[in-house]
C-alpha cells in the first residue's frame, strides 16, 4: 500500500470536496458524474428509510479525486471514533523518541470498571502490573477499550485537550467534552461530543496521510488501525474482499453506529471514508448492516 503519496494533494482534495460526487469537467464526464451522484444519493436515502436512521457519509478517493458526501456537515455523536484522535494527540504532544510510549501506567480495577467496556485494561494481569502507554494505545484502537481511552485522555489533561488537538490540526467541528462511557449518550439534540462526517474524515486523513505526525508515528497509528478487531460487520463486511481496511468504530445510545478510516483497493491509492449513523429511539441497538451497506454504496459510486 502506498502511504507516501503527495500528502499535500490528498489534503487539498479532501478539504475542497464540495459536491456529492466530484468528477472532471467536460461533456460526458459531467453527465456521468450527475448520474453517479443521483444514484448514490438515492441508495443512501433508501438505506435511511429502510433502517429508520439518519446517515452521514464522507468519502474521498485519493487516487482519482472523486468524492462522495451525504449529510457530510451535520453533527453526529463521535463515540469511540475519537480514540484514534486521542492516540494521535498522545503521539504528537506527549511522546519523545518512544520514551512516553514505554511509560507504564498503573490504575485500579474500579477505574476501568467505571469506564464500561474494558476487555484489555480490565484483565486481572493488566490491572496488577499496569500497562504501557503503547499498550493502552493499541487497546484503545484495536479493541475500543474504554478504560484505555480514559487513561490516555487523563494523560493528555482531560477531554478538552482532545478538542484543542483537533483545533490545532484545523478541525473546527470535532469536540470531546466527557469521559467514557458518558460521551456515548448520543442524544439527538446534543452538540457536545460530536463531529461531522467531513470533519472526522479530514482529521483522520491529516493524521494518517498528512504531516501532523512524524513518519514513524504515522506508521504506528496506521498499524493499530489496520489491526482493529471491531469492524468485521461494518466496513470490513461492506467493502470488497481483498481491499485493505484501517479503521476505528464507535457505538452509542440511539443506535449510534460509526466507522471511520481508510481502505486500499488492490493496486490503488487509499480511499478516506467516514460513515456515521444514529436513530430516533434511545434504546435502539447498533445497526452494523447499515454501515456496511453504506460503505458498499460509496465505494461502488467511486469505482
């Protein structure tokens, strides 16, 4: 996979995407673009109706310059997709030459129990010996471990530090206000702990394809995203077999079901993709098929 293409060109394209599907101008290309835009919008609207959900999508093909957006600037609960951003903040702002990553963090069982889902930090051996910051970064991204996420945010100085990091990389939308698991309450009227499909996709692009992090730290972050275990029924179910996926999921109340990351089609440059969704019922379960089907519709439109 090519992670070293012109990053300036990638980010300029992501920042400038404005149409539902952007294609080269001129005659037949414009006509095909209009047809493609109508087709993908129709598929996404149909998914919303079928799943009784609100769906937000932003995608950018770094190889062709085509993009897809649907409710791309509406606010959605960010949920655990913020963990990637917190890890990036640790890499950029706290680590020097791997020394901070090697630091061992000690915590109590009660601390991670209060965080909710904690399959790695809650293990008895890890509670007993503590975990290194690098291990916490891996647990937060690969397993969406809430205890790991909270410990990393604590090291940063609290949720507002993550918001400040977003602002420092040009993201004026994404914000973190609370800790796990409260940040997942996902009320439809809430503006705290939110992002938009376009904003979070662009921030992920800056972190993995841009120059916010050094090459070594980009490699670390990308490796953890590639090793994600939580999206088997989301992006990894909707994208064609043989496509490499590096992503982070998020789940909350009101059926909130998110996935954000990258996919590398064989022999092609990466596609940046974010799919965020929420429902109207506070007790609605996560709807992973909706995310998988939306991802499938988007890559079909970009093909």
